[in-house]
C-alpha cells in the first residue's frame, strides 16, 4: 500500500482541527457463532482509508497537535505463526505503513496517557466504550470524527479513482460474460457462479455487497439474495453485482431478457428506465443536487407510465402525490468508494426528505468533481406496494387496475452505472450495453 497516500489522508483530516487525537481500531477476524469458521478478513473502511493497513488487530492514534501517527500492531505469538502464518517483523511493518511511532502489543490506554490529549476523537465502538471506562479524566468525542471522515472520503484522490476504475473494468468483463451465456434453463446460482468466477480469476476475491441474481418475479425484490430459481423463456434476469479492488467497490445493474429478446411490455418498461437514467447521467455535473436528479428521473418515469397507460391523470398531480414511488421505491443512487453505500451523502444538519422513494435517497448534496456516484433508476411491479395502492381510494383513481394486475408477476428493471463527477460530463465507468438493440444484438451473437 502506498503510504504517501494514507499520509495525505491523515493530513486531510488534520486540516480540520489542530488539537486532540484521533483514535481508531481496525477490524479483527470474525467467526461464525463461536465456531472455527472464519469470515474473510475485511478491514474497517475508515481505518483502511487512514492507515493503508489491511491486516487484522491494529489500532491507530493521530496526534492532531503535532501530526504524529502512532500505529499499534498486535504482538503475535508462535501459535499465530503455526495456524495463521508468518509474523511480520517490526522493520517490515515500519516500511509498509511508515508510522512515526510503532507500538507493538502496547495498550491503547498507555499510548494515550503518554500523549495526554485534551480531547480524544473516535467513532462509536467497543474501543470508545473501553476508553470511556479507562480514561474517565479525558474528554471523549464520539460525534465529530464520523462527520470529518465522511467529509474527507466523499472526494476521491487519483489513487482511489484508479482502484475504482480497475474494479469497474473487471466488473464490465464479468457482467458481459454472464450476458453472453444467459439462456433459459440456467439457475440463478449458475449466473452467480459464472459472475464470481470472472471476478475471482482476475484477483477480485471480495464481493462489494450481496450480489443480486434475480429472475422473473424475483427481479422485483430489491435486495433479493436467494439464487434457486430456474430461468425461464420470457423472463427478465436482473443482475446487480460487483466486487471490490483494494477495498474500492463497483456496483452495476443490468436487466437482460433471458431468451435474448425483450417482450413488448419489457421493451416499454426498459425504455422508460433507460430514458430516466440517461437524463440523470447527462445532468450529473458539479452544482447539481442529487435530489434534483432523483426527481428528474421520477418525472420521466411518471411520464412513461402515463404514456404506457399504467398511470392516469396529469403529471403535476401525479408528482405531487408521489405516485412514481409505487413503481420506483428506492433512491436514485449513492456515493461509491471503500463502501458500496459510501459515506458523506448527508453532511451534518442535512436530513432526509420525508417523501416516498426520496426518503431512501442516500445522498443529498451538490455534486463536486471527484465524487463518485451510482445512477440507478428502476421500475418494479411489487405486489406488496401495488395491491394496497389499488385498494386505496386516494391512489386507485390514478392507477390502471386492469393493466397493473396483468403485470404483477412482471418483476422489475433496474439500470445502474457508476460515474466519476468531473468539471464537464461525468466519466462513466460502466461500459455495458444498455440500449435494447445493443443487448439483443450481443445476445443473438452468443
Ligand atoms: N444493491 C445495492 C445497490 O445497488 O445500491
Ligand atoms: Mn447495485
Ligand atoms: Mn447501487
């Protein structure tokens, strides 16, 4: 890991305050319910961001008074070497992470007593609870650091953008492999296996989130994680998946026709989602607010559903009554980085908009160059939302019952790209076919 980059990250945090210390604990290995089953190690994102340490059981202190970075490394015994592997010697730890002070096996409390800071900034955690018990004579602030880290992480540096581009590059390949092999008779888990094979063979062993491989009506389940259904002729197959590269995520969605040809209704819905997505991408430039993009997509979806005869009434009234959220119930997108739903979307004081759909939006701020976002509108036929609406006297007059009832097992369509915001048009990291003719053309060749 290039430590200069992490030194810069520490420095970025440091510019916000000139006193006190920042204290964080890195992740440890987790086991399944007290058994020997080990989950793959994944460093906690803030710790990774500030230190570059991708190993378990480390802690850090940044002295904001003099800029000194203290790293506390675990004191490994020979048992560790037997079961887990080589013990990294201190000189190598120094070389890798370049701390100003390396403390092997020292208690955090001791390190802090030596520095004796006037305030300790940390995040709510077991460590914060321990410090409150061990250092009752010190001020411990568990609020400010979360906000400060989110502020730093929201704008990506060139190294981070490079990792995001690489994660996207491999994700483009893996999605394309699935598209080229899609056919009726496959099981969802076979699509998942093929997708993961192409990630892992390229070294991206860690999924960025629970991938979604959803066919037929399952494609209307927003976070579907089952994978047992057999893909049928005429189904849609919604894939929403990505792996991470050195911690940085990729998160694409596409919705393909399993047999290579969209049905008429699938085409109609796909075109609406595509138009909503392309319009939002065009407007994703510095100064635009994410909620404006969400509402722009929502208007296009409302118009499209009106034209398709699924909604009734005039667009203004339908928008005022948030009818779009019955079909598009999630947020338009989110920040992407060390976490798939990355931090920084709601700076201190900014609250959620309490409207259906919009309240799930994960970012409410003006876009700036260096931010990385997803744009992922969708239209879904979710019986749990539509059936009560059809029986609701406030909503039913705007809904075409007969058409909607016929589409209750349609599933859903989501199209999701990853964008780097620049001074001009965004850089789109997703290079997968999304026009109907392009998708059908690729599938006809496979
Ligand atoms: N499936 C997670 C997301 O797209 O946000
Ligand atoms: Mn996604
Ligand atoms: Mn997403």
